[in-house]
C-alpha cells in the first residue's frame, strides 16, 4: 500500500494498527490493519471520509470501523466499514445507532485534529 499525505495519527489499538492521513482530497483516508489472533490471516479495512473514526470493533470473526457521517453520503448518523466485506464493491453501511457489542472488543478513539480545523 502506498500513501501520500500528512499523517494525522498512527497507533496500535487492540493488537491492530490504525492510521489516518490527510492527502490532496477533502476526505481523510486511513486503514485498520491486523493479524487475526485466531486465523493469523492479515485483515485490512481501508476508509475515506470527511470525519475521523469514532470506534473500532475487533473480534476473531471480523472488524468494524465506525465513522460519524459528516459528509452526508446517506441520511444515517454513522458509516460502518467492515471486514470481511461481502464483495469488492461493498459500500460502508449506514446506521442511526452504533453497532451492537456482540463479541467485539470496542475501542473508543480520541478525536483527531486536522491542520485546517
């Protein structure tokens, strides 16, 4: 993966690497990457939104990245990126409520300040 832009945050969160950067577009881009602790398979979620992620959900069966819907791509309050995806063209899921806890470990993320904010 090649990335060009200014890094805003890069942290290890719950045995996953999480980063966000600001590039040329008005959208912030980022990724959540980890090696699944049960299958040892590398899992990746790539995202691009106007807001920064609010929460990460991690379990042995998958991952979620929850982002407030600041760009108004849908009439829903949150955009949820998930791994595994059902198909290559899958769009983020729009929800009005945060996803259920289920068997996920939930990590709340601190807001990220962008240089132009």
